[in-house]
C-alpha cells in the first residue's frame, strides 16, 4: 500500500505503456460475423487497467469511460491490437488513453478501429483512494495528450454535475 503522506516519485508515460492483442473468434462476433461492440469495450477496459496499474503500482478501478465511436467493422479472424498509456494523473485518478487497430494479416492491412479515454482510480485493499505518482510526458504527442487531459477532465466533471442535477 502507498503511504499517502510521502511524496511519490514521478514516472514517465513510457513506463505505463501496455499493449495487448486479441484474435476475434466466433464467440466474439454477432450474426454478421463482426466483433460485438461490448467485447471491444471490455478489451479496452482491460488494456486501460493494465496501463493504470502499471503506472500506479496499485489496484485500480474504472471510474468513467468517455465517448467511443466504432470506426470500421472488425471481422472474425481479424487481429485486434490495443495500446494504452497514462495521459495524466490527477491526485488519485488517472486518465488513460487506449487506441485500437484491426490488422487483417491475410490482406496485410491495418486500420484504426476506435480510441477511448478512461479514468481509473487507485485504491487500497479496503477500497480507499490512494494518491498516484505524477506522470512525466516526454514526447510531443505525450505532452499534447497531457495538456488535453485537463480539458477532457473539465468536460467530464461538468457533465457529471449536469447529470446529477437532473436526477429525480
């Protein structure tokens, strides 16, 4: 368990990068032999968990998932590649970006399928939030995602407040 009073050593984005691959099997597909969106969402969550846990070195739980679009269909037999990394840390929460590609190794093609931003919270065994070490962006792309994460967080928080206001 992390001591919440001790300063945490910042870690580079590259230390959180996680990649996974899945072959789409018939049980992952709908009657049209296309990957079911919910299965892809599950894989995105798993890839995000790996990056968040790798960065925080703690248990993590999914707090939110931003909007997702499914850009191209993914068929049975296709190879799905998911790449995740921590974009920014906000004390106990982390924004993780996950990008998904489909690779058709028969046709030797690779296409962007989806991208998502997820928020994870580090927790201890009792479920209490834990402070997370800051992340250090190094490349131009990492720095852009780091800066953009603040804007996305503000939008998420505003939407959360709005949704709570309309509840009966």
